[in-house]
């Protein structure tokens, strides 16, 4: 069984293709959609902005409905009327008029300008007022204009029109930052669940969700259900592994007995053809059991990585398959590697067996450098690969007919598929190509430093494959 699934919690190349077809997005759109907390953060900000607009609009509308203007405008009109009446009462007495203007400057920190009806300056208690003063008061008595008073505070209290919007902006930004913390707290349990689901999908069957103090009612229920599901999967996989190991072990015993019976039948003068057929079937069954055991080890990640010599591995594979040692061609100066001896031995045996069955025998087993990795490959004597077979031969159960001659009975097409799984478990891959001089070259690459999951494999002596 090939496991090629990917779970990217924070990435977008494959999981968001449906969104990309419906809504074309920029990089910013991908960044926001990558995590739930970012979407919450953005929507909180949009909600704050909309709320601010609604409040300002409602305040303006309500101010217009309650008196034809804002309360500030009404108060300003009352002050203008009061000051105008006070100045009109003392306008004809310059001493009292000037004293009133100076008292306004002293008590209210206003600069005051008094001008007569013709616009001539009568009194200025501070600096000159701007053309558009904060407060302009017409001084009238019984409908006759006596003059004009201007009050401004530009010198004592400089006008800063940006202060109000800046305060509102600062308050909104502070509130938005607070919602960022809230968004992170809300999304943290989902992030934990997604991370644990990814670990479970990568084969870490003991992964469990631990929410801790971030647990909430619904998320606690979801975490418990997920943990129960993961525990059931772990138990089922363990049971399957034990069953497969037990069945494979039990099958080896009757297969060994069958081999003995075949030899006894030959010694007793039984039909040689029948004995050969029975022996081939027994060998096929034994090889199939070996492939099932190797596949189960890959399924459960049971790789026993150790330091190995690629030349020794190749020689043992040739010996096991009954091939002459002269078939080996070492084209690298250093054949040291880290890997699982049993699985790599199975991969080499499958390559040699594939050349025997479908390539008219192995011409050479080569160790060479390919794409910066150590490679094992077998050159066969056959007619080569058909167009498109360079990748199809590694598919499980792939079978072909060439010129009406089918593959031998008993071959299920699992050998090269298993080679590919072993190569990928060791950080490499498989390859197949036609050689210029005729025949095919089929092989695999692997990382010299060992499988990606193995950090520092123990040093051990070479074991028998």
C-alpha cells in the first residue's frame, strides 16, 4: 500500500485549488486564508471600522434631529450672543470696553481684537488673529452695528486638527491588537488539532491532541473523539501487523516442508517436470511472503538503519539469486551508506529477479553516483522498455504482454513497486531507462546518510541479508 498523502495546515499549493478557481487571490489573500487566526484578526478589524462609521453617522443624525444642529454649535451661538451684549453695553466707554477685553484674555486665555464699524483696529490684547478666527462676535445695539470683536487662541493653544483623529486611530489600533490576541486564543485549539492530524497522517500513530488550558466545551469533545479514533487506528494497525507477521511466519514452515517433499519426490524417481513446477510455485510463494513482510515493515516505519557497505550488499544479493560475482561493477570510490540491510537486500533481489523474468537475465549490477546520491541498478539483456514504461513498471500489479508472451505465472507485479517504496523510505527514488547499446537499466537511488527520519543511526556490524 502506497501512502502519498500530504497535509499542509498552513500551506496553500494543493488544498486551496478550489478556492483559487472560484476567487482569484493575491499573495495577501493567500496569506490571510492560510490560518484561521489571521482571518479572525482581519474580520475583527473590519468590524471595528464599520462600528466606528455607524457610531459617527448616528451621532450626526441624532444631533441634526435634536435642535437643527449639534450642541456645540448651539453653545457657541449662546456665547457669541452673551459676549456681544456685554460689549455693546460698554462700547461707548473705552476704558470699560478695554478692561472687559483684557479680562477675557486673562481669564479665558483668548487673544481679542476690537474693531469699529469701519474696520479700524481699536484694541488688540495679543497677537493678530487669523482671517478665520475661532469666534467672531458682531457688536450691535438696537440693530445698529457698533463694531466687531474677534477671539482666537492660536497663540496660547495652537490649533492641532490631527489630534482628534489620531486619538481615535490609536484607540482603534489598540482595540484591534487586543482582538489579535483573542483571535489567537480562539484558533489555538484548532491549530493543535490540525497539527496532530498531520502527525497522525504521517504515520505517528501515537499522536494525541493535548489542549491543556486552551480547552473549551466543543473543542474538548472534538479532541476526545479524535483521540479515541487515533487510539482505535493504532490498535487496528498493531493487530494487523501482528497478524501479518504471524501468518507470514506460519507460511514459511509449510513452504519449507514442501521443498523437502519436492526433493524427496525427485529422489524417489517422480516426474521431473512436476517437481520443477512445484518447486517454482514454492519459490514464488516464499518470495511473495518475503515481499509482504518487507511491505509491512515499510507500512509501520520499522526501519533498522545501520552503517553498511554497498559492495557487500550487492555481493550478497548476487549470491542469493545465484548470479556470478563478476556481474558486479562498482563505479564509486566510496560505497558506504546507512540503511536497512534487510529491505535493501530485498530491493536488490527484486531488481535481479525482474531482469531474469522480463529482461533475459542480468548483464551487470552496478553501483554508481546519480544526482548526488548512491545508486544501485541492473542492466539486462532484453529488448528494452516500451514507451511510457519508464514509470509504469513501478506501479503495483502492472503487467504487460509483449508479442503475445505474458509474464510468467505467479508474478503479481509487486517486485518493482516494493523497490520504489524501499528507495523512497531511504530518501531516494527509482529510475528506469533504455541503454544505448540495447536492453534496459532499472535501479534506485538512496541517501548515503540514511533515511530522512533517522538522525544518528547506531554503528553496527554487517548482518546477513
